[in-house]
C-alpha cells in the first residue's frame, strides 16, 4: 500500500474540526460572566500556496517550520500537504522546541534552513529568510462585542474607548473599530512599540497599544491571559473582555493576581541566595537587568536557560529566583515553582530598595 495515501493532511476531513487554538486559558477571574450560545468551527489559513511559491522562488532545499504549542500536532499534516506541492528533494523539518511567541524563534533550525516559516505570531523582527504566517481566526467578533457594550459606559457619558486585540483577530480590527464608532464611541488606537507589528495589538508582555486617552478599553480576544496583564499595567483603566472564542464577556480583575505577587515577594524577603535567570531565547534576553542585580548582590548567581521550568531549577538549591525572560513565566507559572520566582521589579521590592507600592507588571519592550 502506498504509505503516502494513508498520511493525514489538512485537507483530510479528520483534520478540519476542533482545531486547537493558540490562546492560553487561565482560570483566575471570578466575576460573573455573560455567555453567548454561539459555536464556531475554528480553522486556520496556513497560507501554503504562498509558502510553496517562496520556496520555489528561492530554490530553497531545507525548510524549517515552527508552530505554537497548541498547533504542533498539526505539523506533520502540513508537511504532507507541502510535500505534495514541492520537488522530492526538498526537506521539511519541524521545530520541536517549545514556542510561545515570535520572541522564541528556533535559531538552530533557522540557521540550518534556507527558508523558515514561523506560524501563529506576528513578526517581531523581519528577515528575508523568515516567513511569518499569523494564522487569523475565523470567528465572528461582532456578536460578542454587541453583548460587551453593556459593560462599557454609554457614549453619552464617556464616548472614549480604547480598542486592543491579539494577532489572531487582527484581520477583524477595522470591523471592530467601525462597530464601536457606529455605536457612537470615539475609538482610540495606536501601535505600541517596535515589539508589536500592528495598531491595537497586544502581547502577553507588552500593552503599549493600550496607552491611549481613554479610561475604558475593550479587549477583543480569547482567554484571560492578555487582559489580566492589561489590567495590571493599566490599573487606572476598566478593561472589558469580549471573548469571541469562548463567547464570554467579563471584566478583567487583577486583584487576585496582585495578591499572589505580593505573597511571592513576601516569601522571597528572607532569601539569602538568589538565582538570576538570563533567558537565551532570541527575543527574551535582558542582560542589563541581570547585570544590575548581580552588581548589587554578591549572593546572586547568574543562570542561563532557554526554557524556564520548575524541574530545571530544582538542583540549584537557591532560596529564590528572578526571571528576566518572558514576564508571564513569573506571573502565570510562578505558583508552579518550588521557590519564589520574581520579576526584576519584584526583586527590588523584596530586597528593600523599592517600596511595596511600586509593584508593577513586568513588560518587555524592543526586540533584539
Ligand atoms: S516574551 Fe512576550 S511575546 Fe514572548 S512569549 Fe512572553 S509574552 Fe509572548
């Protein structure tokens, strides 16, 4: 039997339902939610024709593919679909490295590839060798935005509203904006900084697009991951979540999160020895923060890591850690670590240089 006939591809009906999203879910918000009974079949456009065209144009022979965690399982099917369209001597390799953002390019595979395709995130840095395929979601955003209107102040009392979203819904951004304008709002949007590609885009580590002249922000996107960060960075703003993926409307509430951070800081206050983690991922290195700490503390040891997990730190027997890589590791995964895992800002509070009230969400700016 021809093995190729059996290999699943994305065109296979087995592969078109229940596509796993790339948004992370966090269950850390207790306010009542409004739910709409809507269901969408989520599909992604992998832009295979564009990839094949680029491969042929470059005469590329080795292709690297990188997927976010939630879509890795579809990698082999995409390889099969690509192979059908490519000459036999083209080798396609999938990165097995963990991947949570465009900050996380698999540099080893990138070096070995004539063309590298990064799926699911918008470009942080462009290169002729890299194609970014953002994977826009096909879900409709207007029904849940309509429901979310009741959480906004009315346009007659407060017409200004900020609008932000994630890469997956960026394709509907103009539609979202027009909807709010038609409802009578003045919609404020901006592109935050060079870590962000689009106007209105937010990342788990960067909310600069929400620095607009409005006291209320509508976040349109899946999950709590981004809006909670947004609520922590912009404590003065009311963040209304219109989640078209889970059909939920809620208000981002950072209080529980902030309490959790104070608890970690408190535990770390008695630490005598510290591990200061420098992340080796291409877009997560902040050496200047590491330096600042080790210059101040002779009991602080620099530890380099690509993937920061509880297991990898177990053998160090240090009292507390500071993570200078992806801020979400400290804030979202912090409770999974056996020892306190602080952000750099929190380190300075725990060691007494800065007051407790200076607690701020750790954001990441620039690229590399
Ligand atoms: S550093 Fe920013 S872009 Fe990278 S994984 Fe963390 S939140 Fe996402």
